[in-house]
C-alpha cells in the first residue's frame, strides 16, 4: 500500500465508520498519546525496563497506531504525504549526503 492509498483508505474508513475526524488539536493530542504507547513498548523491548504482567509486545500495532493518526492529521490539513516524504528525503539527501560518512562516531 502506498502512502497515497493509505491516506485514501483512512479517509474512507473515517467517513464510513468514524462519523468524522476528531479536531486537528485532538488528533495532535492522540498522536502524542500513541507515540507514548510506542515508547513504552520500546523501553521494555529494547531498553532497561521489563514488561509488566499482562503487557504485550505489540510493537507493530503501536507503530500502526502512530501512522494512522499521522495520516488523519495529513488528511485534515491537506498534506500529501507522498509528496511531503519525497521532498523531505531530497532535503535530507542534500543536507547529509557526506555528513554521516564523515562522522567518526559512526
């Protein structure tokens, strides 16, 4: 599935099952919450914390939740994620094409 297809699919789902989008500010708060849930799994799986009894290693699901809300925000604000990602990749390439190769820490 492409980013464009994902944006259309989320929009279709919202209009079919979700009634309407939450407000942009609410979705920003929800995105922050979802990133926190992702961070919790990362801290337990790759960091120094351990899973509590009943907690699951649902890393992929938490990443998908973050992506879902990000796509909602893109749809609401008129951002074409395919184009935005292409431009962002180009920016990073131009800015960092030699930076990481020349970093002795890497």
